[in-house]
């Protein structure tokens, strides 16, 4: 199933799976007690992990495993064995959503049931992970910052940009690196920098705009 031939239901369901994956990452970070992976939390952005959130996290893990088993069974049946590249539930859901979501839409009835399941998981996962509605949006855009090592060598940051967003927010905030929150830039500045770099920036710019639209905001 190619992107140009995907139905609206498939596109929306892929988004819902990505939302569940993001929520799982958030719940795992809070359970580990480090606020978030590789960075600093926004002020008052984290709430203590409660029993309900822990339960939702386990349910997401179980659903990710079920989805992976469904893809494996389908691929085995068609003599195309598949092994997931990860066991992390969040990453696993993203991999399945990006590469194998068509498996769940071969039958209209089963496809409809999967849409409903993804919608329900997304609703419950987001409510557990972000009770106030405020959250970090993963932009899937690499941070270009670098530092100098003691040997005078350039060391790439290796982080990715994200953006803190709240319900009904009208103005986009800074893009902030998930490894070093000193690495930040406004979306407009980033887009101008990408345009200056030439043709290779097109994919990155399009990805940023698409991500912000998925998050419910009109970019730039």
C-alpha cells in the first residue's frame, strides 16, 4: 500500500498508532523517574505516575505485541518472514505503522475493528500520559548543532528537535533539542536555514510541516 493510494482511514490510523507510541514513551520516562529521555522537562510538565497510567502502559505494550504477532503471521502465510527490528513497544508500533499497516486493512470488517481499537488506545494513552493536554511533539528533525571535543574535533549533537505544545495554543514555540535544551531555534528560523541549504532541505521542511499539522497546528 503506497502513500498515494492510502485511504483517509489508513492515514488517520497511522497517526493514532504514532500517538500511542509517543504516549508509551512518556509513560515509560515517568516510570523510570527521569522526567523524559535525553533532556530536561518543561516546568510543571510531568505528573507523578499513578496506577492507572501504569496499567495503560502495560496495555499498550500488550497491544504492540499483538500487532507484531499479527504482522508476523501474515508475512509467514505469504512466505515473507518478518522479524521486528526492536522490542521496545513504542518503537515497535511506529515500525508497524510506517511499514506494515496495510496488513490490518485486508478485510473491511477487521480493518474497521482495527481503526476503532487504534482510536481507543490513542484516546486512553494520551489521557494517561498528558492529563493536562500539554505535551512534547516529536518533530523527527535532527539537531544540526555540534561542539568541539578536547581534541579539537567536531562532535555532532545527535539529538532531534521537538516542541512543547498546549491545548488551544495559537503561537508556535521554539524547536528544542531533546539532548540539550540550549540547542533551540524558532520554526521560522529553521525553515529559512533549510532553504539556504538548498534542495536537500525540502524533505526535512516537508516533514516538519506535516508533523505540526498532525499535531493539530497550522505551521508557519
